[in-house]
């Protein structure tokens, strides 16, 4: 027998938006005060009150990041002890995960050994395994010491990163002083997307590099474009300028990717990291959900479901007949593949397609000396 009754269940389809991790970074370094503290920073934060009135690399780089990021800047700062070690900044980034979710971190203390670079690479792997968080890093590298020429300095830089594979790590020499913060701010600028390169000229010139004159080496020789190009060729992210064009700009957001790898520039890594974060949050509710099965209807529904991050990231806008592309190209047929391994395990494959970006432009100019045809 059936007793008449009515049951109402409120079903969660997980169609809401998630908190944006992108454009939020963690700055780590020493300061005059606040050792051991983790603090939020925005456009109106008094850095003297937070980090002390004395000058510090951390304070100047956070200030430079804020200026280059523009409106709605938001970040976190962790102050290291005066006598810090590699273990200290690694522990600081790990400890911050209990409180905040950030896209990347900036080490505002100069690294000079291979162990520090490997620590950043290992840190990313640990955070992915434990927290499901994908973090890129910016590591500061010291300017040339006294009596070191630009040529010798480039050789030192090449030796420091030689043979290391770390597509999440960006090495930034502090020639002017605030380059790590400038790069971080440029990556956090909301006037563009995370898929835009820091080399983008339309974003404007760099602000507050740290000094108004060109840095010099141990022989008091100012840095030249050839020196910066050599550093760029050694996988370092550096500023640059264009002759007869006002302002300083960024060369490229290079990572320590292997030769021929997919993530040699930071904008490619950021878009795939974002897709990974979004897809993970969609995959968790599907655990033990029998609506996801191997039937054709379920597979088609799952392709639509897991393709949502790509569709959201591909949304473009058109203003005054000018199209501003999304972070990636719209997904095509076959860009989301569902493959069942057995009755309990399923694999989801996504294809992320970035837009082309011109970083080398060649212009050919032809001369036409033919006479105009007579009427």
C-alpha cells in the first residue's frame, strides 16, 4: 500500500560563481616590523604602518606592484624574520594556504643558489598534491656585485638557472630594484585578462622601477638593451625599452620551462591553472553521482558540464566595433572528452586554446615607381 505524501527536495546543481583566485598574490620578505605576520593589502593600506617606516625591499616592491596593478589591487604580505632561510619562506607560503587562496607568490628577497629555485618548484608540487592549488612564483635575483661586468653577470645568471625545469618559476633580476613587484602588478592589472602578456605595450609604461637612471655594473657601465636581451635569452624576465619610444616596458614573462615546452611564458600557465581550478570544483560534486555514467546521454551532458570553464573563459566583448577577446578561444567539438576507464574511474580531458599574440612584428615596405595610368 502507498500512503499519500508529498516530498520536496532542494537540489544543488552547482551553477553559481566561485571566488576569484586570479590577480591575488602573496608577497614574502623582510621588513622593519611585523615579522611573522600575514596581512592583507589593498589600494589604501598604509605600508609604513604595516611594514615600518624604514625602507625595505618588501615594502618598495609591494608599493610598485600596487601602482602597476591599478584600481582594485588586493594582495597578501607575509613578513619573514630578519635571519631567514629557504625553509622560512617555503613555510610562510604553506602556512598562508590555511587563510588565503592566491594565484602566485613573490619572494622579495634575493636568491643566489639553485636550491632556492628547486624549493619553489617543489613547493608548487606540494600545494597541488595537498590543497589542489596551482601557484606560480616570482623569485628575486640580486643585481651584479662590485667589479662584476654585465657580460660576467649574464654568465652568472645563465649558470644559476642552467638545466632547471620549472614552468611555474619566473626569475627576475633586481637591476632597478622593484622589478619583481612591477611584474606582479602588471600581471594583476584588471584592465587586461590573465591571458595577456606583461609585454603588452597598450597596458602602459612601467611605473616605479626603483631608480630613474639606468643601472650600472661594477665598471660603472650602464645596462644596454643587448645586456637585457641576453638575460631574456637566459630565461630571465626583465624590463626593456624601445628606441625613440617613451617609457620602459616589459620584455616577456618567461618561465623555466624546458625547451619546446608549452608553458614557457606565464600567460599560458595562468590560463591552464585557472581552468584546472575551475574544473576541480566541478569534479568534486560528481564523486559517486550516478548521473555521470557511460551512457551517450550522460556523456553528452558531462561534456557540457565540464566545458563550462572554457565557455566562461572564452567570453569576449565588443566595444565601438573593437573586439576584446576572452582568455581563451571558444571550445570546439571534441575539446571536452569523457573517457571511462572502468566502472568506477572516468577521465575528463580539456583542450585549452589560447589566442595568438604578436611579440615579434615584421613590416615589409614596398616601393611602387609605376606611372599612374592615363585616363
